[in-house]
């Protein structure tokens, strides 16, 4: 939007003429012209001056951010959208066409949601409806959910927790896809759906998704191309955390992806195909992770260019290599704060992002991912199965549950700090209050 | 902020003069003046016309809502606020002074949060850190938490789930108060802190707090004045759900209120005083609910005028009288929808409030609270103790757990509807997909 100041300057420079003193010997026409222009010039200077007074030039102390209008939750105009089409289905049974155009149309009719739409993220997660068999399972799921809600509150994202089985045959890890599909339809204002497994948590509350990095992609998972295309390993990527764009390509892709699930007549065949293509897959059933790897490797021309295999930071981090690093990382971050008063400054929880930006300056040598001393973005307790309790035999129960407790408290420390408290011992749920100017001695 | 159009009109009317044709017989001075003014006028018409073109007059189909700027999460200026005062404490040990002025100062330095500040609500809830003794306890807490997150997502509220014991001696129901205090300090942008117990859930997803009603009050609880002042019943109000204003009065009040807790040297004495004042209180320990009733009844002049005993709707509803009404209420609402196509219209979850407004027109005869057929706002499973499992003997276990399941599914139906699903049987966690134009036959 062109401001008054900008407008005035445009006219100012185009209309202004060098004033010439009126002289009886000049032609009447010329002097009339200059009078006219002089009047125009004076009026514009007045307008510009007045508007500068009412819209003072911002000083560096003021809020420089682009300000969007807040979404209007009470406005749904009668203009027809895809919601009024009887053909639209929330389920995976049929797939909508022209979804990109339909989303755009909805946004057009809901202008208060347009601003910020390009980066709007809806987090989606969930678990089974019935109580966990593991006696501590639901307590862990509750804490993992709280962690996600904390992250979303800091960054202004919406979050949806699902605990209904939307398709009777799409159980276990397949249950995600009907939820993601329904969420896309129910949330046209969201550009991205971010599925995060119930056993994954945020261990860096500052870090934000580098969405510009994914501007030409529609699906992001943690993974490494060579492990998929060359080594053909089923763990060359992880499907427990993915960012999927709310667009037609994603609906088409999910049709193929979820089409390998238990509801499909080809389910058993897929199990065999996936296992023969990815030789390290050790269980016979078709699973979504190997399915994704297959689509990237084998249907490469069709899909791969829009799928980002993110291996440069812990978009999803393997817990077993992470848990042991928490105390060293905590020490590093504490040392940074001891040297930088700005990072010790107390502040409203809602402006935490400002401090994330400051902290980032001090993390330039931290690195990312494995071997770094940066807080891992997401820690995923793959193989621990907190709900069923049937953890992978390669782990001990203690490693899983104690690891989870440490990770949850490591993350919670970053939140409780804003409320004036800390877990001094990551293995202990107890907290202590923090003195002013912590951690300065 | 004065707009370009408004500014231009101001100048337009003050500067414009009726153009007079130039005439050799007019004095040179007058005709020069008119030429000058004519130039001024023309310039302003140009500027006004250009700005109208770039800022078209909104048509009636457009979003008429007041648009606030979105809070800027990345902006925390260096201007000193209460956060920079070493005396400020998040704990209940010391109490801040001039909190109203300090909050206002913070808002002044964070203008993007000012808009909407008067009605901004932070929901706070929580439970113990350790797993529940009741095998299904944490599963229930997880579902109750999801319910609150759903309500907040629809209405744009932030929510904070606490599961740390902030004061080692303030256990059980007393644990709330340090959390509320810390939340007030951590969230100066919030006008209200809305504490909702872990065993209370939202059973009307449309209903919004009538905040205007409470403009002269600082604390709202469900209760009835005669039961407090005359009958002196400890259940004359319920402290499991309260709305408390983020202000100095509230800090002062909480100091008195929480001062009756286990951390106080007067704790035992308070137990005796409360029990002798409220004769139907049957357990000896000082509790926060009777404590609140005491402060309203006995320290009436000091506090009562700012405490709203809300008895006109289910600000907090007693589950035992509510659960049996769910199927009748569901039928009533379904009948309304069968007659009103607007209410059958599918829509984005984020614009649900628009449909709440439409629905309200049809609820004019529904009534409120007990005996009404309006969806109860909040249903509270007092006495069921989902976490410990030690439910009050006057109930049966089945009544509690089955009641909770029904309530959770009754509420979830209002959410799942936006995702295209419904629990047909409230006692069953299973869902079915909904056809277009449901519930029209």
C-alpha cells in the first residue's frame, strides 16, 4: 500500500518547478503558469507536512515489523467456496481437484486470513483413543503434547490433536493420513500441515522452520538422498515428522502414499514389494516410511523433485544419539548467557522469538545436527513405543523412559524459564525458582 | 490514524475556492490569488483521486471487522519495564506493587499487543508431574487437555498446561496459585487468566465468556450469593474454574487467598476457622474453595464487590446433573440444524465463531444452566478424581468414567464436525464420516 508520504513525494517531484520571480516583462502565460504551479506546490507541501506530523517517521526504537490484520474468526461470507460443493470429501475416499485454485478462492473471500497465509503452519499430532497399555504411556503422551502446545504458543501456530481412528482399516502409522487430509480440508488458511508423531518433541524452542528453503517443495522429511537412492535403506528417511504443503500435489501424493496402506487390496503385495526393494526392512507389512522411500526412489520422476530430504539439521532427531548430549549443550548455552546480559533479560513469553534471534548470533559455530552443540530441533523417540510399551529390543526400558524424561525436562526448561523456574536436574521433575539475572553468578 | 482520503478531504474543503474566470478588469492581485488557489485545488484533486484509486472504498461483501495488527513476537525493545526490576518475582514469596501501571507500561512499549488487550485471555490448567495412580487417569487428562486446546484454537486463546509443582508445600488444589501468579508475570499481554481444572471440559464450543458482564469485576467463579452469605455452604461456589483479571487487586487477593494454604504457619488454624464458618465442610484441612467463600462472606467489604458469583449459566457445571441431558440436547441442536441450512453449511474450523453467532439466534428459548436445553458451557467432574481414581463414594466408578467419556465425545462431536466426522454413540470412541448437508435426511 502506497503511503501518503510516498504519494506526496511522487507528486512533489513531478510537479515542482523552480519558482521564477514574477516580472512584468515575462509573458502573462508563463507567469500564470508559474502561479498555478506555485499554488499546486504549496498545497502539496502542506499535505505532506501535515501527514508527516500525523505519521511520524518511525525511529529505530519502534516496532518495525510488517503488521498483518488479525484473522477474523467471525466472518464467513455467503460466497460459494469448495465447502459448498457436495463432491468435496474430508475422507480419503475421493480426492478433490483444483485444490490450489479452491484454496486461493477461499482466501480471497476471507481477506483477514490472507495476510500471513504463505507461512501459516498447522501442527497435527495424535494418538489412539483408548488408554495405553504401558502404565506410564499416557502420562508420557500428555507431556509430549504439552511440549508441542508450548512450542506452538511461542510461535503462534495452531495445533490439532487427533485421537479418533478416522478410517477403520488405516491403523497404526497409517492412521495419520486421513487426519492430514481432513486437516487440509478443514484448514484452508494453512499453507503447511506439520505432522509430528506423539513420541517426538521440540528440544529447541527457539528454532523455526526455514520455510524459504522449501519454497519449491511440497513435502519435507528428515533424510539423506544417498541412503534412499543408492543404499536403499528403509531408515534413509523418517516419516514420523513431515511438513506437507496444503496443495493439489500433496493430495495426489498422499493418494499414492496412503494407497499402500491396509485398506488397499494391494496391501500385502506392497509389503512384499517394499521389502524386496529395501532389503533392510525387517518386518513384512507395508509401512508408510518404506512406502515414502519407495515413491522417492522408484517413482522418482513423478515425485522426487518436490520432496526435500532434509539432512542438515535435526528436522527429526534420533533420540539415542541426542540424549547423552543434553548436559553439554545446556552448559554451552549457559556459558553464552553468562557473557551476554541481553540473553539473561527477563521477558514476556510471547516475545521469546526476539531472544531466539539474539541467541542465534552466538550459535554461528554451534553447527547443526549430529556432533553439533546446538539444541536439537526435534528429538524423536523412535523404537521406544511409549504407548504400547513394546520398545525395540535393542534398547533398554530405562534408556527409553529416562531418555524421555530428560528430553522433556530439557525442553521444559526453555519454557519454565519464562515463568521463572528451572529443572536443575533433567532427571527430576522438580523445579527451583530462578534469581534475577540468572545465570549470572 | 488519519487516512489519506480523510486528510485530503480536510484540505480539499478548506482550500477550495469557487473558480472565477480571469478578467482583465479584475485586480492583478485577486486573479493571481485565484490562479494560485486553482493550482492548489487541482493538485489536491489529483492526490485525492490517485489515493482513492489505490485504496478502493470497501464494498459490503468485504470483511467489516475491526482489524487489529497481529502481535509481533519478535519485538522486545530495550525500554525498561518491570522485567528489568530485580524486585519482580514470579513466585508467591513477594508481591509486586503498581502492577496495573507496570502492565500498561509494558503494553505501551509493545504496541502490537495493545490492540485486543482488553479482552485477551490466557487459559491455564495442569496436573501433577508423575503418572496418575488410576490406570486410565492420564488418558482422561490427555483427552481433557485436548478438549481445552480445541476450544482455544477456535477462539484464538493461548493455553498453558503446567505440570511442575512450583511451591514444594503448595500441593493439591493449592498448587494452582503459584502457577496463576507466574502466568500473570509471564503474560502481561493477557487481561484475564482463566484457570480451568484438569477434570473440567468445554461442552459448548461456541459459547464465549461474556466479558462485558465482568467489566467491573476482577474474579469470576460459579456460585450463588445466598449460599455463601446466608447458608454458608462450602459448595456455594466452585474454585475449580475461575477467571481472574491480571491486575493489582488480583495479586493482593491471591496473597490473602493462597495465604490460607499449607505453606502458611496459619494453615491448621485456617482449617478450623473455615470448618467452623462453613458447617457443611466435612474435611479438616484448609482448602481453597472454602477459603474463597470465607473471604467473600467474612471479609466482604474488602473483596466482595469485585468478585462475581456467576450463577446464570454453566460457567462451571456439575457433571452429575449434566451427563444425563446430553442426548436430549444433541437432538434439539440437530433439529435446529435440520431446519436451518446455514447451520448445515460446511466451513473452515477457524471461522466457527461465525456459526456460533447464527446458532445463537435459535437458542433464544433454550435457557441457561440447569433445566435448560442449551449445551452446558463447562462440565466439571468434581468428586471423580480421574488421576488418583479416589472418587467420592457417593458416585459409582462407572458413573464417573462413563460420564467423562460421554462428555468428551459430546464435546468432540462439535470439533470433529469441522473435520467431517462424528461419534454417533457418545459412549463409543469410534467415528463415522458425515455426508454433505448433514444432518438433513
